[in-house]
C-alpha cells in the first residue's frame, strides 16, 4: 500500500510488526491515525488472514459463543448484511446448504456472493422487502440479525436517533416473522434501546438485555440488543 510501512518493535524477538501510515499531502492527521488504528487492529488482521469480510464477523462469533443463538438447521435473516461478515458466520454455524440456503441477507449496498447465503440487493425499509425475505428464505426465520446503522452525520444525537429507528424497524419485523423460540440481535448505541422498544421486546421474548462483545472497540458507543426465546402468538 502506498504511503504505508511496517516497523518491528525494538528488541522484540518475534519482530511484532506495526503498520504506520506516512504523512502526505491531503491526508488529515485524524484520518491517518484512524487508518493506522484500523490496519493494526488484531480483528482486522484476523479477518484478512481467515477470509472474513470484516472485523464485525467476530462480534457475532463472540456473541454466539456466549449466548448460543445459532445452531445447525436454523433459518436466519441478516438485515444490513454488507459486506457479508455476519452472513459468513451465520451460514457456517447453521450449516446452510449452498444449493438451498437457510440464510438470507439484505442490503441496498453491493456485496459479493456469500457461500450458503442468498442476498437481496434492496433497502430493508422498502414496503415489499419483508415479504421478499420470507419468500426467498422459504418460511419464517429462527433468528433475525441486524447490524444496520445509519450513515453518520457527525452529530451524535442525530446518528443515535437514526440508528435507533433502524433498530425499531428490525425489532418490529422480528416479532412479526420469527418462529416461536426464535432470537433477535440488533445494533443499538450507548444509552440503549428506548423504553417503548424494550417494553415491547420484553412482552414478546423470554429474556432481553444489552451485550458488548470484545470485538466491539472499547471506545465505540455501539451495543447490541439481544432478545431470546420469542414467545410467539398468545
């Protein structure tokens, strides 16, 4: 990569490499620091080594390792799927058949195919998106995942409200389509979900709480809302 060099720590036997981004015209210091942090992130490096689409794949991996929401034979819907890391994890853990996928992702962004997942390129908020998801999946899901976040504006309150709207839309979709006993996982922000949303989820699921996996950067304001054990109708 142009403008990037790697340095070993002095005196380190294994010569641990650290990527540094050279100062150059047109690149702000804040952007250079972000790029350095990104390139040196162990989860980013692991994703590159293991062929995962993004470091976000490890957020789902860690949540599932602890809370056991994915299992072989399950059907899964992944909202805001690009670039595909969560689809990769879900397809592997439910043992999705590439010829008849039991994982369906949706995003308005372009993304490369994911083995074991069907991908819809459309906006989840479109009126016909929910029906299309169920049609492609071939029935109701056991798990609804959402890593959706609104494009940032730089205004924290506005960004929070826009992402919470997506979380609420995902939750409304989940309670309308999940199989009894199913699970819902969605991105939210610090401050957590609103009172009305939490109350709705607690009526419909056996347990509801916020989780922050180790792969979520410590300084990040993101949290994940996990609702387990969908009660179903009645």
